[in-house]
C-alpha cells in the first residue's frame, strides 16, 4: 500500500534501530477530572504520522520536554506552518 510508506530521509536511526519521534503541533487541549485531581492533556501531532494517529499526552510532560510547542506569537505560527508544509 503506497500510502503506508514512510520516508526515512530525515529520520535519524540509532544503532539499536530506534528513533525519536518529534512533535510538530498541539492539536487540542483537554482536562481529565478525577475525584481529587485534574490532569491537563494535549493532543500531539507527531512528525511522520497522520492526524488520525495523534496521541494524548500530559501537558506537564510536553511543556518540560518540548516548550517550543507552547510559545505564542507570530514566530511560533511560522515555525508550525513550515513544519506542517514539510510533511
């Protein structure tokens, strides 16, 4: 199936044949409410994956690991648009 083929040009494959997936954009925000706790979640679009394959991650973890995804302003929008056009 040609639509399932992923280009490996820009993927850095490590010696153990693994690679780090890079987040491209935050698609959605959600707060899960439990009895005594609320957890903020974000839906993340990852490079080399389709929108349907986006995953929910904790906002706290994503802010620590990828703070650039949460920058606001014109520069952040330009960066996101250029990354999406590269997909």
